[in-house]
C-alpha cells in the first residue's frame, strides 16, 4: 500500500496511490460518518490517551483533557525530540506523543477507513510525508523518526508546498506551456504558512525559492473570531471558566469553517459554553467585522510571498524562468472566502484555487509515492546551516555557512557533502551548530535562529577517552595541533549529518542534527 500523508496541525489527511488515481482516504468518525481526515488531537484521562476522532468524542467530558494542534509544538526553534509535553496528568517526550498519534493513524487505516477491506495489517505501508517548507532540522527529524517508529516505511519527506505542486500538474497540466512554466504555491494550513516558487517542465519540478511563517494558519483565524465575539459582550478569554475556553474556541472553529461567500454574519451559541453565566444566549459577529480583524493575517502571508512573486515576474531572461502560470492556493485555512478575495484583488486572474484545498498536499504526496511514477522533484533546503567559529586568532566570532538557504537537495540517496579540514589551535573544539533564515553580506545571521547542537570535541589526544569535557577549560595552544576533518552531509529529506574526525589519532564522532 502506497500513501501520501499530510500530518497537519488541525487535521491529518491521507491519499492513496491507486493505478494513477489518488483518492483521499475516508475514516469513520465516532458518529459513524465518513470523513476525509483524522483530527490531529489527543485526549488524556488518568494516564490513558485517545487520539483523533476518539479524542474529539470526549471533548465535552470534564474528566478528559484535550490537546489540539499539538503539531505546532514542532515549529518552535527550540524544539527537541526529548522535549516533554504535558497532556492532562501525563507528561511524555514529544517524539513519543507524535509517534503514538501516527500509530493511531496507521491502526485507523486498517480498522476504520475505506481501505480496510483491501489492506491486510501485515502488508508494508509505503508513505511519502510532508513537512512545512521552512521546518527546522528537529521538526524534520522528529517527523521522520515518528513515522518510522509508528510502523510506516518512509520513502521520502517533501516540503508541503512542493507536494502541492505535483497536485497542480496532475490537475492543471494544460495551463503550463514552454513560456508559462512557473507557479507560486500559496499554502495556508491550520498552523503554518508556506509558499514556493516552482518551475514545472513536463514531469520535472524544480523548486526555485521558498518562504514561510512557522506560526500563521487557521488556528489564528479561529482565535480572532473567538476574541472579537467575546468583546461584543464585554468578555475576554480570561473570563471563561476552566475548560470553557477550549469549547468556545472549538465552536468558533466550526463557525469559521461554515462561512461561505454569501455569509453576512456568524452566529455563536454563548449559552452552550457559559450556561447560566452567559450574559446573553447567543451573539452574532458581522462578517465584515470579522474579515477586517483577519486582514492583518492575510496581509502577512502576502507580504511573505511577495519576494517569490517579484522574482517570478521580473526574472524573464535566460533559461531559469519563463512567465508565471499562476498562484495556486491550497491549505485548509485558504477556504475562508476572505483569503481568495484578497489574493485575487492583489494578483488578478492568475489565482487558481485547488478544488480540494485541504487535501492538495496529501494528494501531491501520494503522486510522489506512486510506484513507477515518473514525477521528479528538485527541492531546496529552506534554512541556512552554519557553525560558529573563532576568527582573527580568537579575537572575534564568525558564522561559517555550510549549507546556504535554497541549496538544491539531492534527488538520490547520495547526499550533498561539504568537507572542512584544518589543524587544531585549541585543546577542545566547541562546535555550535545553528540554523537561521539566511545570512547577510557580512556573514551575520538574519531571522529566527535555532541552536541545532552544541558539541565539545577533544583535539588534545589526552582528552580522547574523557566522557565529559564540560569542566575542561578551552585553551589556545602555541603549537600546531592535530589535523581535524569536518564532514557535513545534506540528504534528500533536508536532514544534516555531521562527522568530526581527529584524523591524526583515528578518533571521530557523528551527529544527526536535530536529534
């Protein structure tokens, strides 16, 4: 069985690769209805965890604590696999929580999906999975490891807007010509926003640039509605009783998803959340007021995407870019009518919306996973990976970029390799590996920075067998030290591995960045 799985912030969507077709997989919810997703949610009571629809089914039970959108924890620059997450009375490592949720998804495939009759549990499940284009190393590694631990065979990890590009070609091949061969993918999901500039020539896709925001998505639009609705009756989220805040936010989420182009107001049941304490049974929010409050979020996404549009519109010379075929709008949050309206006002008729915005990424991942498929993707590394070093004989600290932002990822199992070799000037090497958005002309990091790994490595041979170097002072030596070789590799999934060798003494250590 070959699948594309979009592990989303609010919903996880699965698409099946079936003889050239890529249908979205349906799952049976607690009410017996077929739904084209599994909620990305977990509930806890007395150490028991429930996931997906089972978690949503107990959301009104005060004995359970429900955690929604837990994937947003992965987008933090400080995220680590061992980071502990509290769900109700239970504390567990983040990697374990993600693994257990994905194991639930795998079990649901065989027990409560429309694939269950033709899929035997013992069969291997091949998957291509997605991550936000601007995901940090730790998020990529946690996602890869969690899928593998959950029993999936991961064929590849793709940036989510790159996967949506496959879905575009699958549906809209006729819009692409020799002169109009580039598409800007606008992907506004439940928790993140990503955009990619993709050149599409036949079945070959080349990502030319990416942009994104780690915390911008449908959850934020829900929060806006929840806030302005309470303000109408003189309340704020702080005024809600324990547990009522989640119920209120969930009601606002459902109301937002029901908004259509013809909606004039959003009606919310305040009494259902506050009971007798409600200042009035229900309230209405004018759509115009809601859209006005949401516009800064939409404008933020357009601002982030603007450099890609500018590049697509101005770089018309040479073989790199032809004319832009359009802006392809995907992601569940893009279904809010305001989003499409704002994009069309800015970019005109070139805006095309996927007929299945919530499933476009999963469908694209399924296309990439198809056995014998002929689609090819040259994707890009979305961060700058660097290490801090001493400069000017220790008088300054410089940032040495190893893999630059938008470096082309390999398309085979052979990684891109970068090697640094030198003679040590200290008794200990202190390696501080970072990811950042980019680096300016003077080598200064720009944007968010993430410390991927902090490593102490022995240069002095007398320290090779010492397990803990943290208490040993770093000292500059007057004589030339041993030859040190640093080998960095970047694989097709955007994961960096480092091997540091004390070549003169045959000692080395290897690290997976983000672990």
